[in-house]
C-alpha cells in the first residue's frame, strides 16, 4: 500500500494543490501556516473509506470547517468555497478515488471512493476465513499526540478482540496510548498465566509482545533506552537506561515519551493487525503512517536520527511526515522532500529542493531548503558588520571601532579568534597596498 498522489481543491487554505509522494518516505517542509498539517489531514481523510470498511475502523470525513474561506469585496465577511475535493491515488494496489463535500449541509460523498472502500471490504471478508490475510497499517499522529487522550481511552482493551482493532481510532487526532498500555498490561499477565497452565501451548501472545518490545527498543536504542515492557511493579510501561536505571514512562521527558508512545502505538497496531507474523509484525507489515512534526520535543541530535530509527523498526511502512527541523532535512535526499509554497502567480505548489541536503550541515538545509538566513535578523548584526569593516580597513584601534566593540561586548556578542585573525590578515593586505 503506497500513496502516490494527492490533489486538493478548496481544502482549507489550498485553492488548488497537487503533490506526489516518495514510495518510502516523504518529508513535507513549509513555513508556519503554509499547509503542512492540512496535507496530512487531507491524506487521513482520503484514506477514511478504507479504514471505515473494517469492523472496528471508523472513517474520517471532510468537515464543513475544511472548506476554504475567501474574502469578497472590502468587507470583513468571509465566504466558504464548495465543493471541497480530495483526489488521491495508490500504487500497489493501483486505485484512484475521490472524496468531496458539495455544500455546508452536505455529507462527504462516498460514491467516488467506492474503489478504495471495496478493497477494504474485500480484506475484511478475507479475514473471516483466511488467517494469513495481511492487513496494511494506516495511522495518523498529529502534533498534539502526546497530550490528547481519545474519548475511548477509558474503554477496556480486550486481548482477544478482532484483528481490526488495529484500525480503531487510527485516523483520530487523539492518542490511544492508555488503551495500548492496558492491552500490554493484560497481555503480560496472560503470558505469565499461560506459562503455568495447560491449554495455552498455541498462544501467540508472547511473540506479539516480543515484537512490540523489539520495535520500541530499535527506535530508542541510539538514545540509550532499552527493555521496553509493562512493569508489574510500577503498574505502567517502563524502560531502562544505563545512567538512569529502570523508570516508568510517566517520569520520562516529553521527547522520550513522545517517541515511545509513537513507536509503541505503531508496533501495537502491527501486532493486532498481523498477529500471524508473530514477533516480526513490525518488520513485515506494510502501510501508510502520517506524522505531524516528526521533530516534536526532540533534541537536534535525536532529530538527526529519528527517521532512520523509525525506518529500521518499520522497514515496509511508507512514512509521510512534516518538519520544521533542518536537522531532519539533512538526513534525507531531495527526492524525499516536498517544499510547499506559493509560486509567482500566487498559486500553491509542491516541489523538491534545488539541491539535496543529505549529509550536509544543518545551516545549508536552513538556507537552501527552508529559505531562512543562517543568522537571526538581529540589530546586533549590523553593529558586528560595521566593526568587521573597520577592522578589515585597519581601523580597529580607532574611536569608532572601540565604541562598536564596547557595544558588542555589552550585548554578549563574541568574535572568534579565527575571524579576528582573518580580519587582521586582510587589514595587513590593505596596509601594504596603501604604502
């Protein structure tokens, strides 16, 4: 299951936008308010008929609030544009479909999404008779994923529920972390019971738990965390670190918790959808995962590793993510980046950067991909440039240069020894030429 293209018309801020996706990984970059989240929301909405075809899956629809607002005339009033249209296409299998909302009192159309829904229904029916049927993972993780618990999070997790539990709330804007933790708790206790009692020899619970643990450990290993498990002592999920020891998840930093909850939820869904893969579910499951702000709460060093870690743990997943991080951009090639912006005719476009930021310095990605000056726009820079010019001209001991240097020192601006040496060399060259 690979998403190939998406076309939007009057969806949120986009009058029109066409975007294609890399089959393995697409990183969406844009300034704040330029539509990164809207694209991910549109993809989640486009995939709604597929998820909704399963017993425990719920579709996601185009909402009235998704219609683009347009100001007409000189007044303050805005009017919405209809129809709102999302066109999408998959590779493997090759499916094209459309979702549309034709008016403020209409419902999202389903007729033109029939090919996608049909595929989902065929898989659902196959589940009832064929245990080996493989299901693709579909999941969306918005920027508020760490804080928003789903309204169903208090519902008890059932170990023996349908495989389609892996689709429950998968397109929701809220987290199902509580329910996943409940499942891990019950599964861990069940495995302990099954070890001591006859009749459970064919149970696949332990391999599933091992698979979930392995996936989370792979994602967190470079940060020193390991041994992901449900702790009967803490009565919650826990991990180990050589410096910090064994700690419950609730005591960890936002960045660590965000990555644990993301990896654990993905692995949990893989294990539920494809239990026949046992401890290899995360490695064998295909699908599409959407992550808004992949760099959320992460240190820049971790941002440089996060995509590689996720792809190692879930190698068959197509990831579509957004980011504000130049560190993230330096870990992918230009074919995997989509920059969203307006062209000269004020139309929205998606394009690859002119050069690849892969393995380059973060400052290069900041300038070439994100179109941001590597230095912040601060008034102190004008003072620094004026001082540098005087130094280069051999006037570093003059009253004006000393005044500027005093201002720089007071502001805490530091000039490196390398810069001072270079300026002194240039000043000497100027002195020789004027002899």
